[in-house]
C-alpha cells in the first residue's frame, strides 16, 4: 500500500546520540529526526524476515531500563550497522503506541484495517490498535530505532495488542522486566511448593519476579524478598510472604544465614546483582539449587565497570563449584534477554490482562525531562518502572 500517514511528515521529535558517553552530554533532543520510509523499502533490515508485516506507530509511553543506560553510555558506537546511513541512534526498548498504519509486502492494496485484498494472509494488526512493543537489541543495532521518539516504524513481530482494561501507561513497563524474570524462573525450574529468595525485589525486574514466583510456587511455597524498608509493604502486596529490609543489616549474607541456614532456599533469583549474597549462598541455598542473577551491580555506567561486570558473570558461571577450590559450591546462571519472540510476549501480556501481573510505576516524566528520568533510574533505587510520556493522548 501507499501510506497516506507517511506522507504527512518526514521528521519527528526524538532523543538522539551519535557516540557513547554520559547521557547528559551525549543525549540531545531534536524535533527534526528523520523518519524511515513507510512502507519500508528494500533491502529490509537483516533482523527482519522478508516478507513481513510492518507498523507505523505513534509512541505513547516509554519505560526506561538499565540496559538503556548501557546502550547510551557504554556500548561502542561502531557496532551499530546503521551508523553510515542513519548516523543518529534513539535509545529505549520498551514502549506502547497507537497503530497509525499497517503494511505487508504481499498486499498491493489494503482496506482501512490493513487486511490484504489480493489473497494475502490477514495482517495481525489494524489501524487504531493499541500495542505494547519490544524491539530487541539486534534490531536496534541494525536500525538505530528506539522508543524515545514520536513516531516509529517497526516490524509487527515486536508488538502485541494491549489487553482490554489495561492502559498504555502501565503496559509500557512490561516486556524487558517480565521477559527477564521469566527467563530466570524458567532457568531455575521453579516449581510448586518451593522456597525462593528474590533479591532486589522492588526494582523493575524484581517486582515482576516476586509476582511470577508467587504464582509458580503456589500457596504451599514460600517467597522471601529483599528490598529497602520504604518498599517493604509494596513488595509484600505483590505476593512476598516475608520481606527483609537490607538497610538494617551491615552483613546481609550473615542475616540470611542466621534466618535460613537450617531451611535453605530451593533457588535464589537475584534481580539486583549482589555478589556478596552469591559468594555466601552455600549457607542458605540447597546444594542442588540455582543462583540466577539478572546482572552484577556496578558503581557507574562506564566501559571498565561493564567489563568488570561481564568478567564477574563469566567467573561465577565457570568457576569450580567445589568450595575447597575457591568456588561457591552452588550453580550460577545469568539471565540473557535478546529476543523473547511473539509467543512469550503474548503469554506475558495475557498475564497482565488476567490481573496476574501488575506493573509498579515509580515515576512518570514528560518527554522534555528525559535526563531527569535517567537520573532516577541511575540511582538504582527506583521502586518499579520509570516512565516517560512521549505523546499526549
């Protein structure tokens, strides 16, 4: 089809950067960021199968993640394959949007719903649909497209309809956190009746993990969470049976040993990356259990801190489990989230629609205050998600 929507404008507002570095220095706001052609023109991005349905989207809300700080501040720019044709990059993975237009290469003509008239398979989406989106890292590195811009063109396989009764504001914070927690839980093999410790329970991933672990272990299981005192009641409301305020203990591993040494956990989900808790985990984690961390906490978003984090994750994974050789005696695995796929995204959206998942919002920021929103995220103490309102409803 020939998109009438794409002829209305060729630029959009966006937060862009051309090199890595501190976001207050490298991330700038422009009102003239060029839009990619829509319908997309061949050759298609290498991350997209051909043919494929594409969407033109008006972004509503974006949710910030620590991974966004990594892509802006640390990740070398030369690995971005779009840099010669589209020199600016736009950050942010998670967002919600309204579908402005729909295109499929097998359809030479379309109705207003975007359904092909010439025998092509019906498209998944229609104009006016409200969707939650998650373009993964490979797509962003190939295209430079992120959520902090007014209008986005995106392959439809990175989008799922928002369920009835849920808002674009809350859904924006779903995918990066829920998909990561889902990987952690599946890797551990958490089952009904087990005892699970969730570290960093009040953050974006942590709030998802507490709810998902609660659902998995059931009424006969036990969920213990670690967070700061100001978030204890919130985390308990998400399903934790017991909440430990880590600020009250100079030696958190010692306190965990005191409380749970006699009844160790089946698994530990670490959403913060507390290396001290892992190193002492043999005291309160069963020998056959798994310690699964989303990352390793680091002091600042610099190349050397990221390298140190990566080396620690690698060492944790390959170091001998035998304690007499200096290992922890417990299995370690780090969650990796690249492209969850449509099936996983649709399953998690259903949990949101069914009321089994709730997105906790720490704060909401106007589009012009993205630097301030990143300041909150960078503290590492946001309770839930930091949300940016990109366009007015």
